[in-house]
């Protein structure tokens, strides 16, 4: 399975991919999220930061559900 990378406005890039590194044969893997961008909230000069997160298939589906709901709300515009 291929990884996908999204570049939003600003300096953030998000990479999503299936990860089977910790899974034994026949076990489910996780969805790995790698976010890379600029950390501007430290009070110091902005510097590049990278973070990783691993989510179960159920958690990944829940994240997708909320992203869809947020996208629907954004399309509706401010009320």
C-alpha cells in the first residue's frame, strides 16, 4: 500500500501510511501519521519539527469520520 502526503497551507506536511512493523503475520497493523512542519509556539525562532502517531484501524476510521464532518461544515460556511 502506498503512503499519501498532504501539504496544507503554511508549513505543514502530513504523511499517512499503513504500518505493519510491530505486527506479526496475520495480525492487524496500524495507521501511521507523520506530521512535519514548523514549530512556532515555543517562543524561540521557528524550527522544523516532526511527530509520529500510530492509530488502530478503528481509531483511523474515527479520525476520518470527524475530518469528513469538519469538511462538510467548512463547505457550509460560517453561520
